[in-house]
C-alpha cells in the first residue's frame, strides 16, 4: 500500500531524530517537499495524498543522516526574502547575516565592495535593494564565485565578481565595504556542529589561527579602498569577538567604530568610517 505524505514525513522525522539532527520535524518537511517537488508552503495540502517520490527522498534522507546541511541537499536557501543557490563551495547564508545587510541599508551608497562574497548573498541583496548602486564581489575561491555569478543571474542583479585575496586584485575605491570573513579560531573548529564542520568550506570558516587575521587585513586596507566618509561593516562571532574586532579597527585609524546588534541584542556587526 502506498504511504501518504504524512506517513513519509513521520518516518523521516524518526530517522533524523535517531541520528541526532536537532531540527528533525522542520528538516523532514523540507526534504519531503523537495523530493516530491512540492512547494514547502503547500505541503500541508498534500498530507493525505499518496507519496510516490521514494527514491529521491531516500537519497535526501541518507545525505541528511550524514549531517549534510538541508540547504546543500535542496541546493537553495532563503536570505532576506530571496532564494540563493547553495553548494559545498560556499557558506550557507545565515539569518544573523541579514543584520549586516539591514545596517548597511541604513545609509545610501553608490559603490559597494563585498570581501569574501561566497554565495554573493550580501552583495546581491544590497544591490537588489538599491538598484541605483553597483558593486564588486571578490573571493579567493573561483568555485565560490561561480555560485555567486549564478545567483546574480537568477536574481536579475548586475554585479561584477573577481578572484582576489582580500584587496590584492582591487585597485578601486568604494563608499561601502562589507564582509562576513572567516572568524572561527582554529581551536574552535572541533566544537562546530557537524553540518558546519564536515560540509562547509573551511577556508570560509576559519583563518587557521586566532579568528582575527581577516579583520586585520580588512582594516589595514580600508583607508586605501574607501572614499572619504565611506563605511566599513563586518560580521563578527559570538562572545567578545566584536569587541576585539573593534579594537583592531580603532588601532588602524578607523573612526566612529561602533556595534550593530542582532535580534537577540548581541553585538554581531562592527561598523566604522574613514
């Protein structure tokens, strides 16, 4: 007897819970909808219907049991209301990064540079929200840039992309620089969730040192790449990480260094001017 969508979801929840997935109900619904090619927001309308997408669901569940992130399995992630391609070559866009975008949009800008662009979610969202601006996204990973280019095409957003180790291939100046750089210290990597530690690119997660070297490079080059009065905004980690990044910015001569806070009131963004 063919089982229903509801049966498939219940079984998927049990399997994911058994291997320690922390959000089994949510993930099961995502994967069942993905396997059946049904929009997630329409899934409840199909609960009593026969479920026939057994092979793709089995493949998706096997991947999730290996702790591969749902976004990589389905290939997509919503960010700031838009859908972005996600692969193993880029960081999964996270809700806290939307705080960086919101803070950047508080003031107008004409030219934006995104350092370590990854999926391009920061840059492309800023340009989608401000169609009169133009922007450049750089990354040391050519594979990541291909993902960003695909996202730009899918969203209908015009942006330039370039391989660069921070500012190494960027002679231009901008009135806004943004970045979500690698900020996990080397000794913290083993404490990450397996979805992050095993599946996301380590180059985008950690500097292999104290989690601050990217900020030192970004701050050191900011004055040479920002127009007078230009802004620099970066995402930071938990704990006192934002305070330590702010100290780096101040020591490099950046002005009006302050914090942006996430929805939980934690300092997650450091902002500065030249």
